[in-house]
C-alpha cells in the first residue's frame, strides 16, 4: 500500500487545525460535577431553612404576644416576594454582564438559564436558586428593626424597592463582577452584601419610623423564648449552608468554612454570656443565643479565608463588640431597633469584613488564614480594601434606605396608628391571633 502514508499525512494536516480550533471551546465549558451540585443544592435548602422557619421563629419569640403572627407573616411574605423579584430582574442585574455598578437584563426572567448552562461546576439554575435564598433572608432580617409597628402594605413595597436598588447593586459590586470585587474585597458569604446592608437598613428604618409607644418606659420582654431558642438552633444549623455553600463546591474550602463557622458561633455565644454575667450578675438565654448569632454573622465574610484559630478570635471579638453595641444603641442613642438587627448583624458584618483583612494573612502562626485576594501582597493593602468596602456599602445603604422611607411615608404611611399598635399587629393588620387564650 504505497499511498497509505501520504494519505495519512494529508488527513492529519486537515484534521489538526480543526481540533485546535475546537479545543478551547471544549475546555471552556466545564462539565457539571455531581458532587458539587448535590452539595450546593443541599446548602440552598439549608439557607432557605434559615429564613423559614429559623428567622421567623427567632424573631417571633422576641416580640410581644400580640405581634407574633405579624412577624411570621412578614417573613413569609418577604420570602415569596423576594423570590419572584429575583426571578424577574434581580438575578440578571446582580450577575449578568453590565458595568462596574450594575449588571444588565440579559438574564431577566432567567432567560438563557437552561439544563446545560453552568456556573463553575454546577448548573446555573442551582447557582441562581442558591443566590435567591440570600436575597430572601437579607430583607427579612430588616424586619427586626421596625417590628411591632410597621404597616404590612408598606413593608411589601419597601421590600421590593430596597431589594432592587440596594441589595442587587451591592451584590453586583461584590460578587457579580463589580468594582469592589475587582479591587479584591474579601467577602466570602455576605458580610457586606447581607449583614451590613440589612443592619444599616434596620437602623435607618428604626430612626425614621420612630420608637414603639412606651419604649424604655414599659416592659417589652420577649413573649416566648422557647420559640426564640428553637429558631436560633435552626439558624446555627442553617448557617453551615450559608457559609459552606458559598464555596460552590464540595471541597476543602467548604469544609473549612463550616468548621470556622461553628467555632466562631461557639466563641461568640460564650463570650456574650460571660459579658452579660459580668455586667448584670447572671447569664440569660436571650444573651447566649444572641451571642451565637453575633458570632455567626461576624465570621460570615471571613469564613472562606481564615483558619480555626482566627475564627475563635473573631467569635470572641464579636461577642464583646456586639454586646457593647447593643447597649450603646438602645441606652445611649435611645434608638428602638426592636430586635437588635444593627448591633448584631450590622456591627458584626463590619467587624467580620475588617477582620478578614487581618486573619486571612498566612503569617499569623496558629491564627493564620489562607492568603489575601489575588494581587494583594500586604495586610495594610487588604485591610484598606476591606475598609473601603465597609464605608461604601454603609453609606450607600444608609442614604438609599432613608430616601425610600421618606418617599413611602407620605404616600402610604410607615407605621400603624396608636390604637392599632396598642391592640397589636396580629389583630389590627391581619385580624388573627397567635394563641387562643
């Protein structure tokens, strides 16, 4: 067969360029990893579990008996509304191509999100749903700032506006290809995106709406701490999904994020308990569960970047600083942030975001982390980026939240009247009672 070799060479000359042209496209499309997909699907359920029933029960037990149903109702309504808005435009504006400040509308109504589209090694549908649960819990956290006095109809409009003009842009800045992410901000699971935005919005709302009638004059003790502890336990378990799932893969980073999350929560709750014991002579159930939430919220931005030793330090700092912030906001500033959203989540998010810039360092011995963002070589540089992120998100959230409330007040009214507040939102807003006594 004298012509075999020449034909073989001719065939190779024709096929090789074609293979070289196809190879980059084949490499660019990362195949779906079943383990990663199963893990993120599981964590998505855990994050939703944090809101319903976790946060709803946690908040529901903290209010007075005449307002318990209103808080549960608000959490459910926020969950449903935020989910549909995320589907319509939220996901696209946060994660599709746009500019440094906001994404585009290419993926509005989840256009183009199909069976075969991926984000990393997981289906894009799973990624969109995972991020949807974050968009659900963030405005739900704000409910605690104006609990027991906010009009339900106004809450729905406020939630829609706030999600689209505060949460979505900040998400794009940090995680969607925006300017803070490009600078190298370390926010693994939502110190800026979730906790600072929710905390600052709750503080602004508490100031604009004003205190509850009888604030600091009559007792406003939680009506059911058993319910609150049950919700707190659900939050602790669900937070494994919140932080561990943010790795978007079943890998070592996810495992470490879960470990440091648990350690920070443990350190936070015991530190808050000790601070309360020293200050008031006895520890309280409310104190230990609040300290747990402070430890969880504070580790959130750092959870993918720090080691176990750093996490314990962060939890201890969270217990001390958030405990002090709670007393300062209520007793010194006399602001009625009903369920302490800003001193726990807002302050925790600030402290955790700044701490990530320190404890991510690989040079801290037993407290060392896993390194700074790409291109950042020094702690001073990373800390500066973290500080800029905190200031920018704090200022933007505060100003825009204030503007939304000021526009809605003359149009719809922010709070119920004095008689409705006295009767309670369960009856005045929903004509129902939480307990048949």
